[in-house]
């Protein structure tokens, strides 16, 4: 029988700390914290020794010092970690093209179809761990399951330096005894609400009637229960470099029928997507528009204008054209969800025109710099602002 | 009409005028070719209203007359006939054409030849005589730089200018500029400045082929049409009205870096890089390093695409001035290299965000007069 548990979550164990220990072996066995030591510094990574004192990632450094006064605190040195991170992702890509990087030290990989070449998912997981140990000199933990959600919980459970496979069909049983906070997507606020309902474990969450969860969490209630049962979309977004896409989606609380409002959302999405493109130094060749009409009819339309698209105006113009045509085609029905994506990502470059002296995108660069510093809302287009009340003069 | 003509002559004549037949005709008759007797010859004509071509074919005219039939049909048909005498016969109305050749007999429904658009004959106006080889070469080095979209109509044409024993052709699409000179044996009687559709010149160059017969150009006194005539062929094109940009200021006189390299080697490396560039953003990067201590200078040509990979090629080059780098659209770079033939090319530049100037040069690096090509670079992160 074909093994359907082909999704691996591979997570480097205390990556930054592990990298520091590679060049400072004398610190092995001691509590080590990587993070900026200043007054506003936070913990990036703590060694397992430091974690025993209660030190956690994202904790203020001052608090970490209180908990673990003997810890060695090292500032992060990204230029030392980056080559190892690249080597890590390269190892994963040698087993399957479907690798979805989550961060420098964490990725999903779907090995469906790789079995004939490399063996069962568990064998591949073991091989990946061995190669990371041999080629980089650090350890990784691997979770294997039918979907990303369960694979992620499994790798957390396997840590440090372990491998855990959840056989197909046993997802709910595997999750049941764990605290709700172990479930990705359950934050402190959700956990607090659940605690108020007397729910502590994922199994208890799964047993709650959907209607109760919906009353508490709205639309997300049903989703929460499905996740507690280990049911989640299966695949790994095939993230071949360059085949990535950047997108934004918005689901309306009430189905939207105003063209003006829909276009305003599209414009704001174009702004965000353009910012992401600029951050990644990429340009798009294709714009994808997504529309959902209630209840579940979803359509996508795309256009490839034959030139590089860099800026919000360019993305918006193309998307707005797609929107007009697609919306018309569907009888201008109310829209549940609207989304704008950039695909066909390429190197960002601009053909200069004869007689032009380049001051390329000076305005866009300035806006991006402001947003990097103060957040997306610091500067917005007038069209993104809520309109005046209907009775305004 | 009743004429006899050799199959191969008729086929060649139809192929020539066929270049002007409208492909998407708004009025049906311009998908046709006109066949008409004229002074003991068979006159073939086609037009798409922008460009018209007339060719005369040697024939034995038994009865003068005219007819007009769908160009594609008669082209395909005649091309498949055996090499023998073809007899063409049409009634006085011209509404049917009967074709006999060897043991093949056919009739084609024809239209009224009186409805076929009249093709202008330009007898007056300023005239220029060209050596066909020089004209063809200048057209080929310039026309590809003309714009293909209609947003600025003047840029879809080639600017022709002469006020002496020299005619200058120029084309620009907003990103690149090509300028070629043709030496004339005689100065035209008056100054010339017109814009000829690039497509007309492209067809002209194709039709001239390897003919050795001089080509005469005539521009009508209203400056609205141009005629090219050679051998037994005439082409008439509508001139583009408007003012061509003053391009001389776009050709920099100064440079900080000048590189000279073998054209064929450069072309080969650019072609290889283009394979990688086409899946990315179409960028080819050039890095020029002057030689040191008796070592030759170097040109590095590279391209990469996220999904595919990367490529880097190196060539020996003579690099004068500063080490420098510049990135070009792969097509623009290949286009200019392709028209330079073999030999050597100089690339002059001042900065990665200013014009790259390509000139063919001789063994000693002296620019060959009469051609310059300016390409704007791509603004990239290095």
C-alpha cells in the first residue's frame, strides 16, 4: 500500500545556538542564549540547557537573565548562520522539488514520488538528519505525517535530535493527549478561551460540538475542530525558487457588492504585494486575480502583460482589468473573497529609456522604507481609507 | 485578356507582389492580385493600402485586358504547375480567369478589375539612386530598431535624411537607436527628410535580395509617398507624417570605458547567455576589466534565471579606461551583434545606467564610418 504520510517537517534544533557551539565547543553543556544583550533585546534562540530554566524564544533578554543568571549570551551573527541555512535547504531540495521553506531553520518537504529514488519517507527523514549532521555539524528533528499540521506537531514532539512518524489515520489519536497550545494556530488568547471552557488537551477540543466552537470563535470554530482532529490541507506548496508567488487575500465579513469597495481592496492588496516584491528584489511577470462568490465558487484569472511589473499601480491596473472582466462575466454578484497575486517572479530590473537618467522608483523606495520602519499603515493611499458617511455633503 | 507567360516567371512575379497582399483585409479586393496587360507585358499588382508592389512579367499578349483574383489561391495554384507555358484568359468583364498549363485547365472566379485600388505612380519629385548592396546593408542594420507598437507612429518608421552626397537612415524604439549612412554617387537635387515605414524597408530589402541592379527612390512633391524601383519591380509606400526625434544628442561623444572584442565570439557568448536570460528577466550582464601587466583585458558575459540556473562566459578583450559593468536586454544585445557581421566591435560607455554605444571597428580599433548603435541598459542590482 502506498504510504500517504509523505509530508516532512524538518526543523534544525536550536539553530543559532548550535551554530555558535560549532565554533565555541567549550560552551557545550552550558546554558547559551543567542540574542542582542541590550535593554530591548529579546531571545532569538536558547540552548536546551537554558530552556530548562524557562528561557524561551522571543522572551525579553532581561527576563531571561533573571531566570538563568549563568547563561552565556551571544549576539546573533547572521553571516555565520546563512551558509549553513543555505546548505540545509539545498539538502532538502536534493530529495524532492516540493520544498516549502518556512524560515532559515525550518521547512516542509513533500517526498511523494521520491520513494523509488530515496526510499520510504521515514528513510528519507533519517537520511536528511544524517546529512545535516555530517555536512553542517548540527542536529535536526523531523516529523512525518499526511499533512503539514501534524508533521509540525510531530517534529516538535521529536525534539531535540529526533524523528517521529505519525501513521496515516492516527492523526487524531496522536494529537489527543497534547495541550491545545501545541496545535499550530492556537495562541495564548485562544488557549485562554478554551481553558475557560474547561478544554486543556487537543483531544478535548476535538470532542466539543462544532456549534459550541462556532459560537465562541465564529467562522474559525469549525476549522479549529478539524485541526484538532488532524485534518488539514495536505500538500506542500511547491516552492521551487522563482516559482514562488506573492499574494494577498481578503475575506469579507459580509459579501461585498460595491465595485468601488472591491477596487479599493484590490489597490491596497497591490500595495502590499508591491512592497513584498521590493523587499525580495523581485518583479512579477503575471498578475493573478482570485474571486470567490458565495458559497464556494472560486475563480482565478491571470494576465501576463509581457513586461516586468514592479509597482502597485502596475499590479493594480492589470488586476483591475481582470476584475472588471471576471466580475462582469459573473453577473456582478456579491463577492465573498478577493485576492491579488504576483507570479512568474524574476529579477527586478528596469529597461531605461533613451534620454532617461534613472531615479528609479524613488517614491516607492521612500514609501517602502517608511513602512519597514513604522508598519504598513503609516502611509496609505486615499482610496484605501474608509469613505465618508453616506450623508456627508 | 489573353496572355501566355512562362510558369516560372509568373510564379516569381506573384511571389514578389504577394508580399504586399493584405493578410487581414477590411475590403475583400485587397486580398487579391491584379493581373493586367501593359505594353506587351503582364503587370501584377497588390496592395494593403500602406504598401503597394507592382511587378512586370515578360509575356506574349494576344488580347489586352485585366482581371483580379484572390492572391493566395493563384499563388498556391501557379506554384504547383509544371514548368511550362501558362495561358491566362479572361472575358472583357474580367470576372473570370481561365488558366491552362500543360494538361491542366482551371477557372477562378474573379472580381471587377475596375474596383482594384489605383496604385500611385510617382513620376515627379526628388530622386536618389542607390547601390543595392549598400542600401540593403543599411536597411538591415537599422530597421530592427524601429518600434513595433503604434503608440508613437513616427517611431515605427525609419528616418531618411540627406542634404548632400550621403543619406542617413535612423530608427529608434525609445530604448535603442540605430544610425547608418549610405554614400551616394550623386547628391539629390534637394534636401530630403522623410519617415518611411520600417515594414516597407524590410520588404524592400528582402525583395532586393542579391540583385545587382541599382535601386531608385522617388519621393512625391507632396512628401506623402515614396517609390522604390529596380529591375521590373516598383514598391510604393505611404510616408509617416510627423517629426522624428532629434537623435544626435542621444549619441554620447565621451566615454569612460571602451572595449573591443571579436564579434563572432561575443555573439556566441551572448547567445549562450540568452538561453538562461530568457527564463528570467532577459538580462545579460557584461563586466569589462582592463588588462594588466601584459595580460589581455577581459569581457565577462553572464545571465541567470531563478528557475534555471546561471551561466558565465569570458572573452579576451581590449579594454581602455575604467573597469566597468553594464546590463542589457538580451534581445537588444543580440540584435545589434547579429547585424554587425564578422570582425570586431567596440562598446563605449560612461556608466551602468547610461547609453552603451556599439560601433564596428577595424583591426586597429578605428571605427568603421557610417554605423552606430545606441542601446539603453537595464537598471539592475549588481
